[in-house]
C-alpha cells in the first residue's frame, strides 16, 4: 500500500507585483494554513517519509510550515520539474518516490488535474475541482511500488481545504 498526500501550496503573497512568480512568499494566511495543515496531518498519523516539492519559494515555505508539527524528519526532495507541472510530469516524478507515504507539494492548474486523474472516484467536495491554495488530498494506492501507480487507481482517504483545518 502506498499513500500520497497531495498539497497545493498555501496562499501566496502578491504584495510586491515586481516579485517573480517563482519567488513569491506565503502571506500571513498561507503561513497559518500550512501550520494547521501540519497539525491536521499529524493528528491523523499521515506522516510522509518523503516530500516531493516544487522548488518555488511558496511550495518550500508551505513545507516549512507543515513540517514542525510532524514527527521525524522526512526526506525533502526539491523538484524543479514540479514547478507548474502538468499531470504527466507529476506522475513521472511520483513514480520515482521511495517512501510508502509521500507528500507532493505543487501548483495549479496541474495539481487539480493530477488529483482528478489519479483517483478512481472523486471526493464529494465542492472545492475538489478547483483545488484552492492549501487544498490537500490523501489518497491510497494498492501498489507494491510507486512505479506501478497509474491514473484512475487511487482510493480517496480524505480531501480538505484550509478553512476546514484551521482551529
């Protein structure tokens, strides 16, 4: 069994319009949401052994907000290919994962399409198709290896948006 925690980066800041997209930080709301997401994951025992993260600042800061609430030290793999990646690239990156539980942090629009294509049946959640900032899908795969994972095979465990986990 393999478990994927698929997270879109938390809310980023647009305070400085001159900041390149790749370098946008999180805003206050995004930092709070990332921290609460970490608490939520830890409370459920969803602790990744490996994190596949776009190298953009907002995805790295999302992970640094989540991480303090989790036990242990997952392996962080910054993946430039995940920056604004489409579903096929995201699946290719995932297929090289090594831990049984993996967290992937990426961007829309690719992450929404990736999530929709991964699962056998989409969750009954109004925000799933939009996949807003901070949205997180927890999905299981009946597979021996990540290399065996294909679209349409995932079983949804949960799907949340930040407003549902912020205390």
